[in-house]
């Protein structure tokens, strides 16, 4: 699945947890059921941000690994339990 994102957020070089906070703020401003693609550095950011988003109720659609960064696609609709 390679969905076309509605918005893109480049957070390469942004440290944890600031990259999670910026991602969550952007998702909160988006209409429901849209896709945000977030560019994150490899290592701690791509390990931590997806888990934090899932714990906040967001669905990770896919992670695309590029040569020097990862693109994380997230649905803007929160999953209510």
C-alpha cells in the first residue's frame, strides 16, 4: 500500500520527543481520515514516534524506509476505545 499523503511533515534532524509533539499537533489540526506523511531520522525517532502515536490512538498505515530517513504514514483519525 503506497497511499498518497494529504500533508507532509519533514522532521529530519528534530530530536525526541519534539518530533512526536510536532507530529501530534499536526494530526490534531487535520480533518479526520486524512494521511500525514512524516519524515523521520533512522534510529531513535523511527523507533519511538510510531509507538507514541499508537499509544495516543493514531493508526500507523505504513513505514517506508529510504536511504537516510524513514517516511511514516499516519491516519489523522484517532481510534476510540
